């Protein structure tokens, strides 16, 4: 196998990374907190938390989880929060005592919450008060024993916290409930008065995070990301960015959600542990919210998906305050449109660097070098210690320039899927992760994504798996059959379109929309519907999504 990509590495970037002896995620963050104790680590809604304060808060919560809730190494805690200070506090608290984090989208419906909590076997949950009504619907179906509830304003000054809580209650956004919960502030207070937590022996093979993904089949599965996986990706990302960043000096805009593996690994774990200041945006949309951050702070590093960069490009307010301190702009999660990248660079003077990754690889596997102009449409070169090749269905490497399935090998590749060895065996073969993405490689070692092997739909960087959406549609009593595909969208790259065969002629589009609103989080919901008399099928009765796609006009 050729490693032709190494010739395009900048001279001062190592081709291999090493994880120092004795390092795990918690003590890596602790070391950073000691080194940059007086610097600001986290900023959210105008409130700053220093590295010293961050370590204290996470230590207090760790003591509470271990001493009061009796959580032990290997237990699972679900974190269901937007980008607020409480998120990195909760994650680090879990890391300190060897508890596995289950990152959960706070916009999930009750049905989606149930699946993830039941499958992971989460024993405790840290959740925003805005979502307690959905939790109440399903908690009895889960193993959750302890619910730590926080408010958007819990880590803000008292006057601001009270103001926010009052506004949310007046607007009816904080639901009533009959759950037994522990206030986040109370947990911190009890933890501070309790005996100090004890960090168990943590090995690189221990699971650190269960990150849920649809994989290649559409059934939501927990990718087991170990200490080694995540630490390797931290060091890989830091090595790749090394020539362009100054330790203790970067200001990182975090508009992408931390419950998504991209922001978790890149913004939080990789850049925060260089002593950077993470600017957390709980609600980056409308785009004016993000523009305000550029106005207020000298942002030097940002991550985003194509839709975020495009929204900024089309904001007159952003154009008026075009950042001149921005050194690194990383794009991932979905294909970066060349027109968007070009316009962003013309506004800011900063080249958008496209990379590639997937949940099963913690997530980053490829990135374009920052010292040169990469080939158009490239996802870049494999990161240090990462091997990549393009294989045909028989497992043979295809010639340069020909299309096959992108396969990855490296220390960031997951241990497997949680309690699904059969799915693991389908995805990891002979030590290689089969990504499900069709790709090609050029003579210089640059890789290009051509198409997705499966029928996955990519909405604003989030994976939507047709099986799940179809299952929801098919469960409607008036639906006979349903199939969904992705169709082009100017705003989100792709959007979901549903084809439905009625069981009851009275069924309307508005009924289906209301049903999907109850059972699917926003990005998974169909945005277009078409009723049909029948769906195309193979001779064994399998619905042929390909034919539905082929019937769609190119400009849909």
C-alpha cells in the first residue's frame, strides 16, 4: 500500500503520534487546568470560567457522582445538554471517575431518548430543565436512577440567571413535571462538601464515550470510543494544527453542538487542551447569534458545517465585522461547497480547510493541509498514524483514480458497537474500518468522497437514516407503505422526502407532519411528501429507493 500522501505533509508535522505513558482524558485536562490556571477556559453568554474554576467544578461533580450517587467505573451517565458550561463540567466529572459518557441530542423526541437510554443502560442523566416533560414520558422504561437537572442560567451570575429563568417561565418553555430530580447547583455544593473522589485505574482500552450513530444500517448504535481512540484523535488534530496555533492563545468558536463528535473532539478536547478559550454558543441560530460572538471576541479558530459558513456568508452583519484574527476555519460533517468556501475566504481572508471523519473514528481521519491550496473537492490527506485505502467489494485495492469504498485504519478507530458484535464485524474487517463512503485517491495521495454507499441522507452535517424515518411513517395507522430519500436543499445540503402509500384515503400531509414532529427530531423530519399508489420493488419485495431517486428531477 502506497503512502504517497506523506510527501505533502508540512516539514514540521510528524507522520506518527504517540500517547504518553499514563495519560488518560481526565488527567490530560487536569494538566491543562494547572498549566493555564488563571486563563479563561470557557465562555458562555458573557460568563467566563477559568481553567482553575473549571477543574474545581468538575471535581465537585465527580465527588458527588461517586460518593453520593455511588457511580463506579464503567457505569454510564447520559449528558443531554446544549452548548453550556455545564456540558464540559459534566463530561470531565465522568472522566475523572471512569464513568462512560453517553452524549445525547437535547432535541431528541421521547421515542429517541428511550432507545438511547435503554440501549446504553445509563444509570444517571444530566439534563436541561427544558426537556423534562419528554423524559417523564419514558423514564420508567429505562435504568436511569438519578436525574441531575440544570437550567440554561445555572452557571451565570445570579441576576442574569434569575432573569433568564423568569423569561423562560413566562414564555412557558420550562415544563412542569413530577420527577424526582437533583438540581445541578445542589450536586456541586454537596460534592464540594463530600470527601474527594478517587480516580480508579484507567487504561487506554477502557471505554470513555458511547457516541450514538446510525452506522451503515440505520439502527442507532453506540460507537465504543476508548481512551486510546479519543486521545489519539486529540494528538492527531493537535499535530496537524501545530504550525498554525499558539498554546494558551487561541479563542475557539463553538457553534456546533458538543454532543456531536466533531465539536466534542475538535473544539473541546483537542483545542481546549492546548490552553485555548472555548466560546460556547447554546443557540447559534438565528445566525445573528453567531455574528455577535465574532463582534465580541477575537475568534482565532472555528469549526463549522457548510450550512454555517454559507449562513455567515449571507449575513450582512457578518460581512460588516469580517474577522481578521481568524487563523483556522475547519469544515466537516458534510461536503463543503466550493462556492461557499471561496466566498468565506473573500470575506475573511481565511481559507476554509475541509476534513473528513465519522463517529466510528472519533471522528477525524483526513484533513487538507493548511499550508497549501488543496485539489478542488478533496477531503485531504490521512492524519498522522492513519492509513487509508480504497477497496472494491472483494477487499481488493482499486487503481489510483478509480472509485471504491473508503477504508480506514488507525488508533482513533472505535473498539466496536456497544453490545452489537454482529454489526461490528460488518464494519471492521481485518482491522480496517469500512466507512460506507465511496471514494477515490489521486496520485498525490489526496482523497475525494464521490458518493455514499448506502442510502444515508446528510442534513446540515447530521446523518439521517431512511430506515428510522420509514419505521415512524409506517407506524402511522393510515400508512400502508413508506420510503424516504434525500433530495437537494439549498439551505441544508439535503432534505428528507417521503413517499407514502395510503392505507386510509383520508390521510393528509398535515397529519403526517404532525406525527413526525412528535416522533422525530427536527433534522430527521421529511420536508417534502408525495403520495403514490405503489412503491417500486425488487422481485423479492424490497423497496427500491434508487428508483425513487432516479425519478426525481435533478433540480428538486
